[in-house]
C-alpha cells in the first residue's frame, strides 16, 4: 500500500494535485534535444516532493517500480538527487529499486542514476557503473545525442575509488 504524502496542494499551470496518483506525477520533464543538452523540469513540482523529505520516498518508489516512461523516470531520479542534497535520509536504501535501471541504454537515466550512486556510495552500485561505462565506450555515441553520460558515470566511479582510497590511506 502506498503511504500518502502530507496533504499539501501542488499547483502547476495545468491542474491542481492533492495526493496525486503516481502515474500522473513527475511528468513535467522535457528531455534534452539537439539544441539543448539538459533536461527541464517543473520547479514547483520538484520542490513539492523535495519538501516532503522522507514522506515522499514511498510515493517516488512506486513511480520507479512501475514506470517505463523515460521522461518520468528521469524526473523522479532528479527529484531523488535533489532530496539527497536537501538532507533526506534513506535514499541509499532505494538501491534495490534503482538497480532496475542499471542496464538502461538511456543516457538521461544513466546520468541521473550515476549522480545518485555517486552521492549515496552504495557498494553494490560500483559494478553496474563500471559495466555502464564499458558498454557505452564500446558503442559509438550517436551524433544526435546532446551530451555524454560517460562523464557522470566516470565521475561516479572515480568518486567511489577516491573515497575508498582515502579511507585506506588514513588507516596507516
């Protein structure tokens, strides 16, 4: 059963939401295009979920468990990333749900997933990051792809290695 998010009214230019059903939330994302190498999101919707902190996690988890919509998944990952930055506890416990996307070919999902893994440092995520980087490097980057997800993936891998190395160096 989905835990209800605190009863706050979310307003956007299109409609009012009160306790929005997961399939209708996180749908404001506009994916990158040839003329824009970044995603756009509805700031009000993102801020709404970020302010909910831990109460929003079960709700966002339902979206990630069931959605097959790239834009919706990308936006949900962006919200989780912002929630982590805002001090929300428990994002690292979502690895079993996030791991569903470890084999994705979507550069958008890969980028946001790598960003979350970089911040949460879940040990099980290291292998999938390396696999993503290797698989991406073995195939040519499409000419119409507006950015390279390998920058974030490689940065996440380096973060894992750097943090582990620093911990071991300080032991001696």
